[in-house]
C-alpha cells in the first residue's frame, strides 16, 4: 500500500520549468492537480523532490493549496532526496511512489531504491485507481495526514530553534495527551493503527474492526484510545490498547491475539493489544498509555499488569518504553514456541508488579488544552470522552 | 542477564562517550556530568522510547554492540554504569 507519493516539480507537477519561466510562473498540471487532491483525500501524503531552489516547493504548495509532508529541493541525486524523505517521514520504501518526467531520474531512483514504485507523470493518473493507492479504510486521521506532517515540520523547525531541553520544548508546545475509553466511532482508526504500526506494536496481526467491536462490547475488556494534540495541531487518535480485566475467564474473543486464558490468577490485567503511531514518537504518548494502564489496573485491585509482546528488531522502541515503565520480560518466555507470533518471532510476556510507585504521566504531557488552529468543529469520537479520561483526572 | 558494573579503564572511556551521546540526544548539557550510578529511566535521566532508541542506535554505531538484540530485558539500561559495562564486556 502506498502511503506517500514523492513528486518532481519541473514538467511534472508544473506545466513547465520553474526557473526558466521568468515572471509568469507555470501553472500546475490540471490532471495531476486532481490526482493530488484525490490521493490526499485517501490519506496518502505528498512530498516534493526537485532540482530547484526551495522557493519552488513553496510555490507549488501555494498553487495547489495542499500540505506537502516534506520537500527536498537541491541539486543532489534524486535517490538521496527520496531517501531523506523516507527517513524523515518514517515510511517504509515500499510504501513510497516516485513520479518524475525525466527518464534518467526515474532510472536512478529505481536502481538505488528498488522498493520504491517509480512512475512517469502520464501514468500517475491511472495509478490512482490501482489497489496500491486505494486503502480500504480512510479515517479522519488519514485524511488529515498531510496536514499533520506539515504541522510536524513546523514543530520540528521550532524545536530545532528552541534553546531548552526536549522536555521543556514539549511543555512549551502545550503537548496534551488524553487517554480514555474508545467508542464505536473510533474503531476504524484503531484497526488502521493495528495495520500501520510496527515500531510500537506488541503483536503482529492486524486486529479487525469486528474483533475490536466484540472487545468493546465485552465486559471483560477495556478498549482504550489515546489522543494527542499541541498548539501546532491535533493528531487525533495516535495510540490504543486493549486491556483484559477478566477474572481468569475463558475469553474466546481474544483468541486472535494469541493470548491464552489466564491460569487462575485473578489479580492480573493483561494487555493483548498495545500500539502507537510512530508519528507520536517522543511526545509522551506510550508512556502516558502505560502509566494509565498501570494506574487503572492497580485501582481495580490487580497485582500485576502483563503485556505479551513480540521480540523483534522493529519494536525496540516499544520494548524500551516497557522497560522504562518498570516492566520485565518473563524468564524463558523466549523458548515458548506456542506463544510465537505469526511471523515466528519470539514472544515475551512483559510484566510489571503494581505495588509501590507506579509510573506517572510526564508533567508536560498533561498540559493545558491547546487551541489548535481551526479546531472549531468537534473532534470525531470526542463524545466518548468521559470526565476523568485524562490520566491526571479522577477515576471514571 | 545483567551487566556487571565494572570500573575498568575501558568502561570509563565508554562512560565518557555515553555522556556525550546522552547530552546530544536530550539537548541537556548537564548530563555531561552524570554519575555512573544514576538511573537512566524515571527520575534519573528520564530516558523514554525516543531517546532510548536514539541512544541504542548510537551505541550500535559507535561501539558495534546491538544492545536490544543481546539484552532482551534491557537490564543494561538501568544506569549509565551498567550500560557502559555491558558495552565494554568481552564478547
């Protein structure tokens, strides 16, 4: 599935060459303008890679009135520009398409990064109807993805210019993490997270909306969504978890996650689903979610919180977060083959005793509600937010 | 498995490098004077998943030690000293 299209500017997005056009700048190719808007509506983000001064990217953004997630302008190799964009956005190369009118540039990128889908501009319009460009679910978060990356760019620029530490910047940015029960309207986004997240995903298999719906209805489970915003913008739902609060009951619904029913230990909560968008990395989200889970489980009388987690190279960030929150992987968990995930990756059960000092939300994460630009309309799913849904709030 | 907090010369050199890395990652120059026994998580340095990942990536780049692969529990991330000892340990 393509998540990002990287566009050349001259004779691709523009009907002409930016620098050779004098006072009268060339317009945007009308057919591609339509493609840009259509793809953005499906949650596919756009980026620019052009042998031009940076003003050319500003000009294209102004003319198309679109948010470009990244822009690489310069005279280096196109494949290097594409690599920088891939790294910057944290997107896998096989989720990227590159569109350029120049046969040489296309060949150079294709040779250097074979995973990238390389297209000529005349093919781009047709490609929009290919399955790779047609995600089955288009959530509100997906539609705003381009804008969020643009906000992220502004956030990063300001962070670079900021004189204090990272924590001070997050406080300065009015970072606001809200953890609370998910509602039915949130399920498509939760499913999407289960498909798209890897660095912060304790499992391997996507969780279907149907299964999430069953979990939502199950009295033994809590489905939790995490929302993130700051004064640069509103990222919507960026994380989620499913907590199994059951009393060692048979839980057929949770079978898909591979989590076996408890063994009579009634005072333990288990978390069969734990995930976060890597877009939210470094902004306190996973820490807030783990703190929330620990506090809720402790209040409910649980003696420990268990997080079955695949041990892969990709989810090192999640394992660091678990370690930081005081979780320890069970000894010998590595050897239990029956617990291995679909990919055959070993699984460990990270467990945290809920006695003593519990992890708390970083103080900057509970900042005052920021006023994101253009946030007059109600956030989808906000009706589900209850008093006390914030980590710092009263228990619900 | 837990890395032993060693105090040999190799470990000390690694300690200095780690302080530099931490200060650069967090933007907090006070970490240049960080004590070896100070916890990296929680009230100590306040490492999180981002800074922790960056730290391990730098460690792998500079010392060629893949901590996340070798230390499932990441016990080596307990303090600056345990991490330095883990890196300096013969393998």
